[in-house]
């Protein structure tokens, strides 16, 4: 069971990392699932509004180069920010993107 949790956690961490989101070793796996959901929700809003994720999202540790609209840029997680606080900021960014 523990190995299944670790395998899923590793997959989620990899998917978040490709979007430039850093994850700490002690981040709760359940929170990481919610975080990935929030990121994917944000991306769907950006795409519905006509944004291009290739230019609106960071690449690894590099910031987005030339976003279509600043509201379409995925916010970066701060080093001292909990996953739960970051999810809240993502939800607020999603609302801004939806109104853009």
C-alpha cells in the first residue's frame, strides 16, 4: 500500500514539476492531489479564454516568457508557502483568468 502511495505521489510531483511547481518531500500526498486538480482547473480556464499554455506557463524554473495575458500566467509557489495556501492563491488566479 505504501509503495502505491509513493508511486502516485511521484507521478503527481513529476506532473507538477513540468509546470514549474516545486514540491517539498514533506508535502502531504492528499494535498498534492488537490494541488494538481487546482492547476489543471486553472489551465482549463486559460484555454477556454483563448490562452496558450505554451507561452503562459513557466518552463521548469524559468518564468513564462511572453504570456498572452498576465492573468493567464500560472502563479509560482513561494518557498515558504504551504500547499493549501498555494491552492487558495491558484483558485483566486483562476477567478481572475476567468474574468479576463
